[in-house]
C-alpha cells in the first residue's frame, strides 16, 4: 500500500486501517457544538471562589464541577488533536487544535484559584471535610497531592498570570513541532545504483536499516543536511524551551527544572542519577556490541548510519500489518483472558491508524481520554520494528483502557514514569514468544533486533536524559545555549556512549535538533527506567503465571493514578528506588549479546 496517499484517499480506499474518530464526535458539527457547550460553562467557577472552605458539600461541588467540565474539554481537545495529526497540512484541523488549546488555557486559568485557595485552608479542616463527605472520598488522593505542593504554590493572582503566560511560553515548542512535522522536507536518498528514494520522517529509519551502505549514508546525510541548515534556528527553539522549563521551576520556588519535573511526578531525583550512573557502569557492554557490529559488518570506519543496519544478512522477515496482529495476539496470551479481550476490542474496532499518508504526523503514539476509547497512531512500513511499535502502543492503550474503566476520571491518568512500563512489558513478552517460535536464522535476526531495542531504549534514552540534564544545567548556570555548545555537548556524549568503534561525525552532533522529546521537560529518562522495570515484570509474568498477571493487572494497570508511581510499581513487584532493575536490564542485554554471539558462531 502506498504510504503517500492523501488523507482523503486513505480514508476512502482503506477505512479499516484508519482510526474511527466518530466514536468521539459523529462529525465536525458535533465537535463545534461540544466546543460551544464547554465554552459556555466557563464562568461557573465564579460561585466557588472564596467559598471552598465553607463546608464539605461546597468543596465537593467545586471539585466535581471542575472534573466534569475537564472531561468534556478533554474530549473536545483529543478530537481536534487527532484530526490535526492525521494531516498536519490541513489548515481546518490546525485551527481546531489551536482553538481547543486556547480553550484549555482559558479553562485552566479560570480554575487556577483552586489550588492556592485550598492551600489557604488548614489541612486538618480539609481532612475533616473528606472524612464527613462520602463524595469527597473520590478526591482524597488529589487533595493529598495538592497538600504536598504547599511550598511551591503562589497566590491566586500570580498563579493565574503564570498559567496565562504558558501559551506564549510554549511558542518555541510549537514552532519546532510545526517545522518538524509540516514544513521540513528532505532531498531523496540515493542508493548504490543511483536510484532515488523518497526520504520522509517515516522512511528514514527504514533506509538506515538497509544493507546498501550508500543508501544509508545518503539518507543520513540528507536528513542532517536539512536539520543542519537550520542549526542556529533550532538551537534557538530548544534554548527557548529550556528557558521556559527553568523559568517555571524558579517561579514556583524549585531550585532546578529537574527538581520540579521529578517532584511533580513524585519521583526521587536519585532515580535519575542511579539510572545514569548504572548505565555508565555498564557502557562496556554497549562498547562490546558496537565493536562486534564493526567486526561483523567488516567496516573499519563504522559510522552512526551503520548502527541501525541488521547484522544478520540474507534473512528476509517482512512484517505486513495483518501478520503483525497475529503475532501480537499470540505473544500476549500469557496476560490472560481479560487482557486479551481488551486487545481484541482495539484490533477489531478501529483504534489504530496504520499507514503513513501525506501530512500525517511522524512516529507513533497512543492517545485518548477518559470518555473515549484509546487511539493508536502508526506509520507502518512492514518491518519488525513496526510490530514492536504496535505491541508497545497497545501496552499504553490497554493500560489506559483498564485505568479508565476501573478508576474515576480524576484518578485514571497515570504518570509517564509508569506508562512506559506497560508498553515495554508487552515488548518483552513479544520477544519471548518470537524467540520460541522462529528458526535459527530468524532467531538471530530477532536477537539482533532485541539488542537494538536495548541500545535504542536503555542506552540511547539514558544518553538523551544525560544531555537533557546537561543543557538545563548550562542554562541554570547562566551560560548561553548556542548551536556550537549544543553540538559539542551532544558529540561528547555520543563518543562516551558508543565508544571508539563508532566514529562521531559532524552530522550526528546535530542529532539533538530532531529529537521532539527534548521539548517535553525531563521526559526521556522514563523510557529507560520503564524498560528496566518491564524486564522484571515480564519475567515474573512468564515464570509465576497467574499470580504475577493478577498482581500486574489488578495492582498496577487498573490502579491508574490512584497511588504514587513508585508505590504502584512496588505493588506490582518492582522497586525502582534501587539500582537493581537497571542492573537486571543490563544483565539481560549481556545475556542476549552472549546468545547472539554463540548462535552466530554456531551458524558459521
């Protein structure tokens, strides 16, 4: 199937491979009506201002009203955001998303008095209200979390002003997003025979995985030629985003942006430092892998564009979407009947938008809100990596499905720290199943892919996390974040992580300029911690069976955001306050590296 159909052609010819947004709103007219209804409810908050401490019933009414409006607003926003992402060149839906975003800002601003006013009420009085009013039990954990903010919440007028300023402060990130998804184009990649290949965000990695080194080099150089030509502009957008993070942190009396980012998600900063230190202690394993890659490819001058290509040659393993669904359903069977019913519902009821089309946002994600089913965006290109993305995003989606089904809306959202556990646990189960059902050639290919996932998730995301912390520290020290400084710092880390076997070129020093997660404020480290926790949980599921599955589903997936993330994982069976899960993940990487080398030797 062509990956460059227009959106209209995609929906007309292959509707079964597009998500069904009519489950949110039947049409755009219904969206407009819902938008207007939410807009008309702005102002109802005025009756609660200054009265939250009057009595338990008033407090409940305020919390419940805010929650109900938020649910309606989220439904409006997710429709607009998904419509825009399916075709970022469509001005109508870009306008929808912008309007919905503005409405969110207005809503947050209107209700920004809540937390400051609650924090003016004595904590014991709030506890008395909760104990005396059954309805407030739903908001007990929310109120507990608000109480922890006491040292960092400002007066109501200042909080309102800062909330209203966020729209302007988001300009750098918005500019990067539109540039990256809608405006940036690349020259065609050229293979060894001189044939041209359309180069897009969706085809880039596929070309890097090619056996044709000239195609790899061409794709790599053309992508970074495009980004590099805007090096100064993109350094300004990233610097602007970092300044925003630091400004927001200092405004709320945090010492650093990292302290704010982790404290607001209730993660000890030691978790971040333990991750980097433990991965540093195990970088010899990554260096061993890159050295092996150099030897097996027979390339003396190993480049970064050689890091993605499979080490196992002449093994074809195309992965059409329909076949991928079968692999996923079989691999996830250890999760039990309840989990599998939810997966099948998603597969059969158009949760997934499968193929690339003109203007479609790159990458993949799981989205949705409390009043909708989950939605999965993909850009399918028939690779094993696509299969893992499918399984990964279904991990997010089923986590959301269970949390929304078993928790009230105010407790159904979970932090990104635990979200990546659900997705990567699915990946581990898929790897286990495939390893048991493939011949030696395909097992070698699978092991190579698994090693690549460790490289990309545990090691590379930790490198990203270290870079992100470095650039925030530079800003916090009052030093300028110039393009030269960003390139220099990134190149240093690339050399440290990938070792002497891989040459660090000028192109890779600019890789930071194409990473959208650097605009998400201390986000990327959670891929690595989540990956590590998933290794432990998947092992428990496979070895213990039903008890581990029940613990994982009932004490983790169904709990949503009803407890602290560290405690949710402890209840599921993993203690992330220690380096042990990171160490165990590195041990799994070493075991897979040993198995790969052994099987390579056995096969000559």
